[in-house]
């Protein structure tokens, strides 16, 4: 994405809605890139109430927990 365009977009903290009694739902999916041994995992944290994606990580499954936790922490600080 062009840096000029991305600088015009609001931050995640400005767009997230925090309803009462909300919970996050974690979804996982995987696919491969060109060869079946090149698996890539995607994890997404989504609000049950608003259906907003709060955090995500796409990459190697061995790093999912650490990276998704960092992404969630960053999203919470932005809000």
C-alpha cells in the first residue's frame, strides 16, 4: 500500500468498538504456497459482537502464539 494512502487511514484504536460483555473468538486456517511443504498458518482474533478483526498473524505455526499475543497487546494499547 502506498505510504501516502496508509497515513490517511485511521488507526485501529480509532475504529475499534468495545461493547460490554464482548469476547474474542480465535480462528485458525492454513494453506500452502506453491508446494505442500510450504505451509502457512493464519490466526485471527475476532470480536464476537462486532465481528471486527482485532489481531491476526500469518506465518509459521511455531511462532503463532507469541506473534498473535504481541498483535493483541498492540491492539489493546491502541484502544
